[in-house]
């Protein structure tokens, strides 16, 4: 379980294909605090630490994860949003995030406002995932509030702190991101059936 509050950015230092899986080694400021078998969210994807060495740790993404997320696009030097699992008794500053990506989306627009940015993302609506205005959405692991919502797109407002401390500073129109829709909204949508 996560909150969607990004702790730091990590840098991919090694990628190794192992059958259909991808072994990803990441250098980060939190590496020395990690343990084998610990869960860490990478761009919204919960992965298990399988090896540690100094300021670098390794996780494995299976074929299904690579097909459903943007992790298959990682290259040496790529940056990833990182968050460790929620501690029981800690504040829930974002929203309940499972680290289970529902689908990807593509950035279709970035508008600079007076002191903030408005990012618009478009996604395939056939999976029946929904957003609602003022509801929660997770973009590459970042807990955000939906500003505008349509059947196949939504926008979010990004404050300077979030822009400077997450991957949002590197997004351009066309950037592919991971989405995790609000868990409560997913259950409601499932109960109501297809739209």
C-alpha cells in the first residue's frame, strides 16, 4: 500500500532481460535504507527488491507488467518516481494507492498557468476506467486530484513542488505514463457495470 507521495527520483543504471522479465537496477538516495523483499513503487508499479549493493538496488518486472506499463520503455539513465510502502500509523497525505497500474495514458497537452501547470492525459476508454472531477488519480505513482474529466481524458494541476520533485518536469506531449485509477471508483464502476 502506498500514498502517491513521491520520496525521490531514482536513476536506472542497468537493465537485463531474463526471458520475458526485465531486471532493473536503480541508483537512489533511499537504496541504503531498503531491504531484500521490500516493496518499492516505480512510476506507480509496486516491485520487490531482489538485490542490494551500495546505493543501488535491483527489482524484476515480469512480462505482464512490461506489457501493461511504461517500464518496458526504460533505458539506462532513465529517471523513475520512487515511493516505499506506507508504514502503519503514518499519515495518509495522498490517497490509497495499491501500486497496481490499470493502464497507460499519453500526455496530450501542457499549459503553463500563473505559478502552476495543467497537464492533460488521454487514455483508452474501452477498459471502463473512470475519473471524476475532484476525484483521485495516480499518474506514474503521483497522487493527484482530477481537474477536468471526460470519458477518455482528464487533466491535473501541478504545483511547483510536485513539478520539481517528480517526473512531471520531463513530460512532453506524447509522453506515456502509468495510471492507477481510484480504488473506490474502480469498485463502484464494477458494481454499476459497463457504461
